[in-house]
C-alpha cells in the first residue's frame, strides 16, 4: 500500500516521541511491503516561533492532502502569554479538528498485564480487567460554542450548543466501535455503550439522551445501552472500571473522563488517541501534553505515540494486521521488563531512554 502521512512533531517532547513512532512505521513498511510517504511539518509553538502562526497554511494544506496525520504535542509555558486565539492549543488543535472535520475522538484505556502494579487502584479491582474505549464528541459543546465577557469583564459565559445530527454521527461511531471490539475480543462479552450526560440539569444533555436512545432502538438493538450522569460515571471509573466497554459522551465531559481513565492505567504516557471524521485524514496523537519539564532529557514514554501510529494504520489505512503487530511488539517489550521512568517500578525491570524503548519495539516488530 502507498499512503501519505503528515508528521507534526510539535513542541516539548513531541519531536522525541514522534521520532520513535516514525521509526516503528518505517519498520512496518519494511516488514509488510508498504510505501509510507512521511513528510514533516511545523505546528504549535515551534511553528509560531518560525513563522508567527501555530498552524501555518502549508501545514494545514499538507494535512488535508494526507491520508492520515500523526501529531506529537503542542503548547507550553513559552506561549501562554499569546492571545487565546493564537495559542497552540486553540489555533493548532481546535483549527485542525474543525478544518479536517474530525468530530469523534477515540481514546482507548487499558492496563497491560506487565503494568498491573502501576495502576493506583487496588489489586482486586485491576484483576477484574481494565480495557475500555472513550468516544468523545470533538467539535461541539462548550469548547466551540459562543463565549464572551460582560459587566466590564466581571462576568463570563460559555454556551454548550449541540444539534441532533452532531449527536447522531458520534453515537454511530460508538455503537460501531462496540460491535467491532466485541468481534475482536479474545473472550467476547456482549457489546455495550455507556452514554454519559447530565440530563438531570442540562437541556443539551436531555437532547443527547433522547437522540442516543432513539438511534439505539432504531439501529443498534444488539448493543446494550445504559445512561449515566457524568458525576456517577467519574465515580464508577475508579470504583469498577471493568463494567465499561465503550463510553460515549460530549466534548467537555469526554476531555475530563478520558484523562481520569488514563490515570487508572498507571501512566498518561501509555494512552493513544484517534480523531476521526466522515472522510479524509484522521489525526492520531498521544493524549498527554508537551511535558516541557522533561523535554530533552530522553525519558519521555513513546508508547502512547507508537500506539497512536497503530490506530492510524487500523482506522485510516485499514491495516488491522499491521496495527496488531505493533501492539504485540509493545506487549512483548513490556514483558521483557523494559520501562521508561514513568512506568518503572522496583524489581525486575530495566529503565531505558525514549529512543532505547523505541529501538526495542522496532526490533520486536521486525523479529516476527
């Protein structure tokens, strides 16, 4: 297969972790006979320093022309003083999501067997298994709604608009994902979607619940559906994460819950994500930030970015076997006891650098 992949290293540890993911993608191309044309483009604060714009037109054009986009991380204290509309998080990330039509964010969260002791949860909770997927609506809600100040800056508002068609399209992604996960599971259980809202308080949540329920009844009766208020969902994530399969929720709730889910797995450095649209390039990135405090130290965990590359192969290019191979290589390396500092624990492990962990995953992939 021939494919164009736009590479956006970004800021902080972004270039370090993206380099390891590119290394793994190159190994996939060699092993499976693919031709990946990977071109690098500036984004975030690094792009602002270079040309005064966190998302240059040339970068946006390259992303639109690509089959998929792999992103590292953007932002950092250096650019916090910029006007809100010029900052990396808003100008780069939100604009990319909008311009590429990326309305569904997929964030898997699982505890890998060799890392069970890294989870802060009790052993008996972890033993029940943690392997869930959060599907977050990405282009609506408070982050994109009308906002402003009044009373001379002494009051503020953020509107949370949602339309039925926005809810329908992301709900379909969640129901289809539940079906797919059910089909791929080693020990299948009935597919299930937990829709999270605040329907006891918010009108947008009432529309959300009505729309999801109607779609379920019309098209997805084979998938179990439950509704939870967001505060209850947050509690259940730490009390009994094994009860969840696919969590579906709106933009802001999904942002918060997915970060909570990352912590129950032991390290935010392990979690990938995919942002998908109806057509065109998807955006694949680790869920963590640019980590300026460890930039240049060679200790950043590249696994989330490498697993994001696996999601890129599966969702953007339809290469599920190749994605499985990357995930198996990660599992093999973790079983060998290799760790970056964020996932290292006393006894039987070897702490390695960012590039050494990437090298080991590449080697495990090639050996197969």
